[in-house]
C-alpha cells in the first residue's frame, strides 16, 4: 500500500501560457488542481522537488498531499505533461479525491519468476498486452503494483485479470469481461532471413545507378506509364559524362 | 529493406524538418526504447543496419518494435550530370525523424542487455539518440 507524498505548492494567480512560461523560467512547474465539484486552482510546483518524485516512480498511482500555502489538498496526479525530447515535466494535472475517497487509478503489472517458465525457456516471448490495469480503490490503499508469477507458463498460454489477486476494496474498472494482461508467444523464426531477402532484392536496384536509375522498381506506382518519361530524360543526360 | 508497397507519386519535395516530434514520443509497447535527439532523414539502409545490430545483440530474444517507416522517396541525379533536365530518379527511401521520436522499442529482454543493444543500434544512425525506460 502506498504512503502519501507531500508536495509544497504556491498559488499561481494568472492562468494561460504567459504565466505558465514565466513559472517555468522561474524554475517552477505550472500545475492545476481540479475535481470534487470545486473551482479549479492554478498552482506552481518547485521543479526539483517534483522531478525527484516523478523519478522515484509510482507518481501517478500514489495519493499526494499538496500544501498550497497552508491549505492542504489530497489529490492524485492525473497527467504529467513532459517535454517530448528531454522528458522533463512541463505541467501536472491533479485531481482532488472525492468525499468517499474511492479513486480510479492505473496500477502497474510486475511479472516475476520468468526463469521458472518453461515457455520462456524454450524461446517464447512474454507479450505484455497491458503494462498497467485500471482499478477502483480507496486513495489510502493504492497497491504499488500487481505481481504475476510466470511459473509453469507454457507457450500459447495467456494471463487474464482473473489470475490477479487483488487486495480488499480494490476492483478492476473493466468488470464485464476477463481481459488479457499478457501472453506467452512463440519465438518469431525466420525473421532475419526474410529481411535479408528483402535487402538483397533491393540492393541491385540501388546499385544500378548508371543506365536506368529510375528503373529501381521501388515505387512502381500504378500510373507509372506516364511518369516514366522524366526518368527516361535522365538517361540521355548521362551520355556526355560517359563520353569523357 | 523497408519501403512502401505502392505510392501515389514517385517523387517528393525535399522539405525541411522543423520542431520536435508531436506523437510517438513515449514508449507504447516495450520497456526500453531509443529516442531521437536530433532532426534527420533516416534511410531504410540505416534503419535496417540499426535493427540488425540490435537483433544480433539481443540474440533475437524478446520483441522489437520499429516506430518509424521510411516512406519518403529521395531522388538523386547521376554522377557528372549537368544541372537541369528535370528531377533525378528515386534512389532511396527515408523516414523523417524529429527530436523526441521513439525509433525502436524492446520488450521481453533483460533491461541491461536491451540498453546495450540500443546503444549499438544508435551507433548505426546518423543522429544522437538516448535510451529511455518506462517510469511506472
């Protein structure tokens, strides 16, 4: 079960991209608190403090106690917007926990005993269909992860949600079907060979630059008849060079 | 090598690669991935070389996902040809990659082996790359 993360925040009076960018320039991360039928609040978080918590893991599946200049909120990080190149946080969405305290949260799956699976030993591949599963649970009893043992799993077997033992008060969001979490697939044989053949087939076309470079046969569109003319022009142009 | 099965037009404009990637910036399938840090056109040959290097190091264990596809034809004029007389003929296929784009993903492999394999694969590419892992 997860403990509460404590984060300090300051109010951000102005909303919008100008204020958000100013906050980033000042070493903060803009964020918003919404939900529980209250008005949304724009806040700033200290960048380093937030980044440490994000790197520690389980940031979106742990309840957070936000201290906004003395006012405390119990929230859950719903989304962390990150920089596409550096993966550093740009903005965080926090949702207030409701009165009943039950929240909808994604819990990561952990697969253990991989060495004791005969299917994986024979060259099978663990194909993870869902890296995390959405569940309903009380905010103070969020499981850190669900553990699935692969012991005795053969190729072709699949693991469904019914195989996961959930603690009391935790139930999956999808209830009407026994959905798949992972399967053990057979090894893909001949993948390397097929690619090699494709590469060989493409090589002569790429190398045959001299006479008819356009005849690489690469695009081969349906309407190639009309478009072969520009390519044919290139061949006469190559003649003076050949004379030299 | 990878190339489209059929295309509507044989030749395309060169274009420029501006800005950072908007989609394909997070891991979608595997546990470890290779992220581009620079904009560049990656040729089918370079992608294939990287793919082979990764597959060889992982000993073909686990699964690999390629998140880019070379769907842009690049034309070239033959050597020692005077300028003019139309656009050259299609020579190779490239994928336009923006910074932040995940190129490869690996799953079902030991994380240390996967990281080593991706570093070897990145050495086959003409851009700086970074190995990224899934944060729970």
